[in-house]
C-alpha cells in the first residue's frame, strides 16, 4: 500500500464466464457523461465509463463531490471454468499530480528546515507544521480514497460472485 498516493490492485476469481462478467457490467455501467450532463442528467446506473471486449475503465456515480473517487480499471481473462478479473483502483491523474506537488513541497521545506535546524541551532518546534501537514495529507488522500474504494470492491465481489 502506498501511503502518499493511494492505489490498489486485486485479483478476483469468479465462477462466471468472461462473457457473463462483461454482460453483468453492462447492466450497471452507462457511457461516461459529458460535462453538461453531470449537472442535469440523473442516472439509475451506479457506474459510468467504458467497456471493451474484455476490459473496462469505470467510476462510481456519486451525488456529491469527491476528487479522490477511484477509477476502476479491469481486465477479464478466462480461468478454468470461470474468470479471473484483475482490478486496479487508482486516483485521477490530476489528483496524483496535486499529491506529488503537495508532498514534494512539504519535503522540500522540511529539508530546508532541517538544514536550518542543524546549522543555525533553531528550535525543533518549527518541524511541527510539516509533520502535521504530512499527516493531514496522508489522512485526506487515503481516507477519501478508501471510503469510496471499499464500496467498489464490495460491488465487484457481489456482482461477479467472486472470492
């Protein structure tokens, strides 16, 4: 598990055939909404995205704003008499960029503060804001991501009768 930028991979084994897995996904996934539709169109389907022959890239449709909503990417392969579904849950690339900038700047300022601490004998209390900001960032990114990721993982396990 990556503590700074949440990301999760898992493999599900399903007794369903790959065709049945994709058919079930079609029932619950609508095409991605346009920007204007996000404000006007209500969807009875819980997910939106793209479905291909044996792959999918979808995200949950939520009625609130969460920039840390995971994108679910999956590949369905035959496995014995059923299927193997490889899932990757990740953040939006723009949120990843924001996280890299956030933590990168914190590390830069922390390094500068540590340098000043050891060369100029300043107070170690100046490190407290950096520790608080790193902790806040980790809680914000992981808490918001896993709040939604657990729902998606449960959905996939139930939908595919997976173990």
